[in-house]
């Protein structure tokens, strides 16, 4: 190869250029793939996770979702919080939680993110169904009728995944709110005790952070409220019901009853039998109860932020009152100084006139006239100053 290089320098240069071009093309292709490709994690109904490094077209084919709905999960685009029900999927965009939920699978974007890792772990723990917990237990396996009862009353897969996401986002926003409260209340108390540029700038930054957090919480709250107000939208989230087919009236096929295994174990057999009801296609009681629980939680977080905003507004009013009081004190001082300046000007004018080195005829036999002029002028000026101060106090222009 070295001999070829010395024998044909032109071809060597051509080969070198081709290699550089190929390397550049490969680098460009890798960059494009890096930009297009997105990291996802897939969790099935048993909690098994699989990391996927695929582009959006592979995701669209995998879960049968259109590009418009998938665009809601693009981290480069800013979309409000959304819980969207489609024919076979639930599109979930809640802050850092960007997920696609099907009847038997959960796809979660950016699984390596520090805020997403706990959600993946929680999904792995809570996604396995109740009856699967009894499999492989040998002699300790529960009786078959108990498994059937639990299977009949088990929460659907998509709702277990949705509950984990709602619990995570509500806890996340509530934690951010508590951190903001911890920083804001001491800063406001310090500002009321000492008004300075440093304290004002600190409170300004905290108020901006509170406004942004309030908007984020408000978006999640509005999305839950909008979903609760529309039964058709909630019915679209019943993916398992769509897969299994809507039971006909009187068919005897029970639909899931909203009760956790722990609560279910506490119920008597009679209560459990009476609790199993036959639900119609438009029945959304289970999901409504689930959403209401987290709606109340996010409402409580929003109330904390509203209370914090009111405290900030009250502090601002108190500071404005303090500043107005200082301004009034300065005005009073200016009024007294102006009155004193007028009186001193009169005194200086009179003494200047009589103190000029000009020969006056009345000075010949009245050597002490200038002394009396100075004294009388001082008395008159002092009287004018006291009169102006009394008039200002009587009119309420200055404090007592």
C-alpha cells in the first residue's frame, strides 16, 4: 500500500478525498439519525421493560398513532398538558411525562431522565396484574374462585399506568410548590424587615418562579377538569373495554370495579358480590373517581400557590405603604426646610440692606439702630416660621 502511494500520488489524493467525503457523509448521517431518533422505554403488562431507540415512524407503526398526536410528545415543541384518548391509545403529555399507553403496553419517552427514572420503577412495580402475583406460588396459590373474583374486579391496565403518571406529576408539582414556599416566606419576611435592592431582586426572582409554576399547575388542573366534564372523552380512555368489546345489556359480563386489592380483601363476600355491577358502554364511574382524586390533589397544590401569591401581594402592599410613609416624611422635611429658607432669606435681605457701607444721615446720632434692626428682623422671621408650621399642622400637611 505504501508503494502504491508513492507510485500514483494523484490516485492517492483521490482516495483520500473519497475517504474524507465518506467519513463526512457517515458523520452527517449519524447526526441526522441522532436528531431523528428518540429513546423510549416499553413496559408490558408484567412490568418488563425494554429500551427502544427508534424514530417516530417506528413508534407510529408500533402503536397505530398518527403524526399529529405524536407531535404532542415532542420535547422540542411546547404543548400544554394533554390527556388524549384515541381509538387504541392514550396520549399523555404531562410536564416531563410524555407517554403512550395502550391496552397492554406503556411507551415512555426519555427513560434516562432523572425525573422519569422513578416513574419507570413505579410502573414496573404496579403494572403487573393482581392475579399474576399468585402464579408460580405452588402450594401457597390462592383458590381459583378468589383469583377469578380479583380478575373480575381488577383495575384495567391502562388505568394503572394512568394512575402512576397522575400520581407522579401531582407529587412532582406539589414538591416544587413546597420548595418554593420554603424559599419565599423567609425572603418576604426579610424584605419587610429590611428593604434593600438585594432582597427586592430575590423576591422578584421567586415571584417569577411562582408565576411559572402556577401556570404549569393550572394547565394540568384545567386538563383534568375538562376531562371530568366530558363523559365521552373519559369513555375514550377505556382501551381494554374497546379491545374486549362492549358487553350487551344483560350479558352478564362484569366490568372492572374501582377497588384496590387491599380494599378488596377487606370487603366481605356479600359486599363484594353486591359491588359487582354490570356497566354499560358510557359508564365512566371508575375513571371519574380516579381523576377526581388527583384533581383534588392538584387543586390543593394550586390553592397553596394562590395563598403564596396573596402573601406576596400583601407584602408588596405593606412595602408600598412603608415607602409612602418615608416619602411623606421627606415631604414634611422639605416643607420645614422651605419655610426656614424663606424666613432666612427675608432676614438676610434686611440685614444686607442695613449692613451696606453707605453713609446714611440717620446713622450720625443713632449708633445702635442696626442692632435693633437685626433683632427685630430675627423675631419677625421666627414668627413667620412658626406661623407657617402651625398652618401646615392645622391643615394636616405634616404630622403632629
